[in-house]
């Protein structure tokens, strides 16, 4: 008979007991720690009826090639039952570069859609009813400029801003921590974020102006506890900055949203979401004493873990994504993206992305897990994990507080080092066969399996560069120069820059031109060496 292992650990390194019973919940109070769905501290979910009232938004990530290419993909997904849009941008756009910039060469349209001007944004959303669909845009450094383009498209169609719904990622702190796509130093970036928050609070009431993202922190190799802690602390940093800029917490906190990864440790991931809602509610209550209960609610989007997908035996990714999606639903997410089986190889094909969407639809319509709210609530194991996740996050909160806050922690390289060490430990465990990955270090096939992949042709870059050249010739150069001059002047002051950005994009100033003028005021940023 095989002996039971003496020690089993979660992906976060938490020791897992063989069985759980009432003794693990000593000191735990069901009324204050668990509560009811829709009631403080929201451990069991934000709404009393959850998915019995309304399903989560099915929001598949889409973006490649030109704006017209991505417009066709978004319409394809809507035709097949997607209920919200989610836009992926290419690397030049993410870095605030025009398609004809020398630094953009070879990257235009490769990992997302290329957007250089309002003209591209108009093509991206052509014949898509912006007042009837919500849109998520995953962009951070130049997020305020891309958002200005979206607002300008709506304005030209006569759609009032208050009818627009969606989410702008706009989370720069996790860029310094994990994804490394920034333009300026933290202070001016945080100013732009508070500007968008303030503008939305006044004009775009249904929009989430920032989506505080743990997804990329997890993709960089963090544990679930680190993802939870760093993400929520980033969120508190934005709340502090916005309150210090003069807004009452109830004026904007209900519009904040979060974005989490869903990895392979099924129960740990569910516990992470539950702990996130509870910890956020408690911290906002303790720090700001809001009068509106919506200010305490952590709304979130979830995406299955791209870093868990494998190029080996890619069909196995369908199973991984299904389990991760089910975990997200059982955890109470508000919207969900399911990765496609081929995303570790290339951008997803139509067939692969449709299967990923069907995965959500099968869970929603055939599994019956939506019949009751928080079906795992009260499980000794789940509640123990939830408590330990919250406690682990609080330990990180204290460490960051002692450093002087997240900006100082980033400058010292604290979260970066923590993630590096966690990633290194995980990779060592895989290479030493202490963790099994099917198809990689366990149940390996002798014959490789291949799947069709999407190809981005070089003509895409040529087409976009040509389009941009024609735009520069046809626009009103005097008007462009005037709007950029006014933006530069406003950036020197403490004015909200959103109105100036909207005017600039409406003149067809390009993304690169606008970012260039802001760099003249804000400068650029180089990451400190982290040892």
C-alpha cells in the first residue's frame, strides 16, 4: 500500500491537511466572517441572488491586426453569444507608440489590435452599439488617451457619456511590479488615473475607470496570496490618491473594479476571491467609513490562467480552462474570459475562441452550479483557506506599510523580488518533478501534437503605416498643434487632463504625438536595478 504523503502544499505554499473539521474554525464567526450573500463583508458574493438574477458577463479578449480585423472578430463573438467586449492592444499601442515609430517595427498588430488615432478607434467599433454593450479595454500606460478616443467615438455618434458602460484597466502600479509597460514615473501616472476616476465620477457614471489587476502579477509568477495582497494594496493606493485629490470616497469607489487570475489550484482560487471581497470591504470600511455600501463592494473580472497553458498537448488546455472557469463561477466573479487552447502558441483562431466561449455557456446552462449562491460556503476546507488567504494578505499589507506604501515598495523592488522568488520556487518544483504538469513532465507523448494557429501577415504593418501617413496629410495640422499646445500647458498645472485629451484626439492628434507631449512635462522612467 502506498503511504500517504507527509506534506501536501497548495500552489501558494500553504500546507494542506488531510481532512478538515470544526476545529479549524475556532475564533471564526459565521455572522461576521461569512455573512449572507449581498451583505457585509461580502464573503459569499456581492448580490443576494447572484447568478439566479443575472449571469456573469461573458467577455472574450479580442484583438489582432488592424482595427477592421478586430472589428470582425468582435462581431463574430457577439454573434455566438458573447455578452461583453474586451479589447487587446498591440505592444506599440500599449507603449504609447504610433505604428510608424521605428520602435514599433515588427510588432504592429502582433499581440493585439493596432490603434494610432481616433480614426482607428472609429473603425474598431464600427456598427457596434456602444450604448448597448459594455467594453473592457486592457491598456495601462496610455489608458487615458485610448479612453479619450472611445469617448470621442461615442460623442460623434450622439451617444451621451452616461449611457456608456465598460472598464478601463488603467492600473499602472502592477506594470511596475509585473508587466513592465509604463511611460512615466509613478506620480504622473497616478495623476492620470485619478483624472480618469474624477472625470468618470462626473460624466461617465456607468464606467469603471480603473480595473486593479492581479492577473498580470500572477502571470509573472506570484502565488495566489501575493496576487491578492499586492492587488488590493494597489487598489488602496489609488483610493488614497483620489481622496487626497479631493473626491469623497462614495463619489468614485462604487466605480472601481478588479481583475484576477484563476489558476489550477481549484479550491485555493475560490478562497482567494472570497478573501478578496471580505478584505476589501473591511479595509475600505476601516480606512474611509463610506456611507454608500456599494463603496465596500469588490467587483471583479476573472480570466483563466494563460501561464498554466502548455504548448505540449495543447488540447489539454481545454480541460484546464474548464476547471479554472468553474472555479471563477463558484467564486462569484462578475465577468469572465476563458482562454483558448491555442493561446500558448499564437493569438486564438476563430474555432478555438468559440470553443472557449462555449465553455462558459455550458457551465452557465448545463452544469446547474448557478442554482444556489456560494454553494461551497460553510465548507470547513473553503472557510479555512479563505481565512488563511486573508491572513497572508494582511501580513504583506504590514510589510508594505512598514516600507512606506506601494510606490516606495516598488522603488525598493520588494514586490518584484517576492514574485521572482515564488516563480523560481515553482519552476524548480516542476523541473525536479515535485509538481506534475500533464504533457510536460508527466504523461508525455512521444509524438508532438499540433493545432492550427492564427498568422499575422507583414501586410498588416504596411497597411497601418500607410493609413497613418494619409491621416497626417488630411487632418488640420493647425488644430492638432493647438490642442497639443493646450494639453502641454495643462499638464504643467494640476488641471484634470481628460478634457484636453479628448480635444486632442478629436483633432486626430496621434497616440504617439500625445504621449510625446506628455513626456516633455512628465519625463520618462527607468526601472531601478533590483537585486
